[in-house]
């Protein structure tokens, strides 16, 4: 029998992550978060459902940068949007400083947004082309209670300075700026209300390589000066390597591995992480393990049973089609979702 023909086991109770201890000092605690999209029905059949995020749990501490990586379609942006409640989750909880933002009214949510902001890949997504830069920044300040126009204007100039722009830029239109400058303005706008958490979704992917480093350096500098926590989403491992304190690896809506950044890049413990690293070799790579990621990421409408990575995993066993691996805590900040406890990737690498 082909592995992918085996019927899925009941996985309804398999959490994907360590359920956060809400009394801990985490800024953000996400538990058992899931999101399924309903797709347009074709003909008279049932409505197809796409599982984008599946029972994901994780935490982010104050001032911590958590990288989120995975191939296109793995659910990274959906997870980022769920965290800010830009879209509604099906189940789960998202606690920001102890408050479950899923239970807030729209009015309360608007107040909570003062603590969490998002930066998008395309800065035009957050900048209204018909609004001057200063007005765009001041709009956020006003929304969050800064009523005095002079105070708003001063704060706006201060913010532009913080992101390496000049106070005069407040009077210009977004179209007058390059992509890199627009991203700086979007960052200034996001920081206007002193958030504690930023969700940065591919913030440099749309920019020329020559300007990427400047934006990353700015984000790192602001992060450390303002003690910002960032959920830093990127498909580019080299970018995550320089930005993140810890990295979470996602595949088909589930977390495969979590580890401190250096440990993950030097010695990945999950076959999928090893495959991602092999597909994007880095000059200073400590890992020599070459796990080839054959084929395409399967459709989330009909994900593989058991371990969702099994159709591409060189180490898969028949049991991998039947049981959903839990994300197990292996100590030293390392977590892995793999049924094969006997699989010691660093040892495979050394052999
Ligand atoms: N609004 C939506 N309606 C239906 N399907 C959606 C919607 N948003 C996302 N999806 C699907 O959910 C899955 C996860 O998408 P998501 O954008 O979160 O992935 P991603 O990891 O951010 O990918 P990328 O690296 O390409 O940005 C994909 O299969 C995508 O097609
Ligand atoms: S559970 Fe099986 S298929 Fe999944 S990563 Fe581990 S060995 Fe590979
Ligand atoms: Mg995305």
C-alpha cells in the first residue's frame, strides 16, 4: 500500500507546540491556534476546506525576535494575521500580556492594537497613496488618543528621524520615495504608538538586495533600543539567521522544529529543517547534512495523513502515515515534531 493512501488517524488531540504557561513572563502566548479557509464550491460537491494553520502553540518573550520560516504556502502569513486578529481563528487562544485578544470586542481590540503592529512585504499595503507621509503617521497617533495637533506633528518628526528619514519628508507623498524609504516610513508608522510586538511579514523580500541590509539593520537597532518583540516571517533563511534569536520552522500549517538560531543552523534536528538548509546553502554553514527536498509541498486541502512532511521525508517509516507527531521538548530550547526518536540528524551528518 502506498504511504499516502493510508487513512489518516484521528489527530484531533495532537497539539502542535508546547502549551504555553500563561503565568510565565511571555509577552505573547499562542495556544492551539487553527485556521481553515472555505474555498468556493465547484458544482454540487461539498465545500473544499483548506487547513492553513493547525493547532499551533508558541510563545514570544518581551524583546525577543522569533523567526518564522517555511516554504511558500506553509501558513506563515496566516499565522501572523491570526496573532494580530486581522483574521479570525477557528479555535485556540492568543494571549498578549495575559489578555486573550480573541475575546475582545472590536473597540477593545483597537486599544490592544496599540501594543501590536504589523509590517508588510509591500509598504504600499500600509501606506495610502492619497495621504502625505506625515498625515499617514499622524492618523495612527490620533486613532490612539493623541489629540493635540502640535504634539502629533512633533512625534511624527521624531519617528521619521528614528527611521533615518528627514522631518521634511512628512510633507511628501509615498510615491516620491523608493521601496526602501517607503518601508522605513511604514516602520515609523508601525512604531508610532510604541507597540511591544511587531509582526513583520517578509519585510525586505520586495526590496533590492542592496537596500535589504539597511532595513534589517534598522529593524535590529530599533528592536534592541525599544526592546521590541518581533515575529519575523521570511522564506529567506539568511535573513532570519541575522535577525532572529529563535527560529520556528513551519510546514503545511504545523510547526516542525523550534530552536535557538545558531543551534538550528548548525545542527538541524528535523528532516524538513535540514532540507530547507540544504536547499539554501550558506557559506558559513555548520551543517553538512544534505537532505533533498524532492517534489512540491502537498495541497493543504488534502494534506498527508500522520506526519504532513512524510511524502517528502527520506526517513519516513510506515508509522509516519498513521500518527501525527507531537512537538516534543528536547531540552536546551529545542523542540521537534518527528516520530523517529531514533533519528539523530547530527550523527547522520557526521557519518
Ligand atoms: N484568504 C484565503 N482564502 C483561501 N485560502 C487562503 C487564504 N489565505 C491563505 N490561504 C491559503 O492558506 C495557505 C497558507 O497561506 P499563507 O499565505 O499563510 O502561506 P505563507 O507561508 O505565508 O506563504 P508565502 O511564503 O507564499 O507568503 C495557502 O495554501 C494559501 O493558499
Ligand atoms: S515523523 Fe516520519 S515523516 Fe515525519 S519527519 Fe519524522 S521521520 Fe520524517
Ligand atoms: Mg506569506
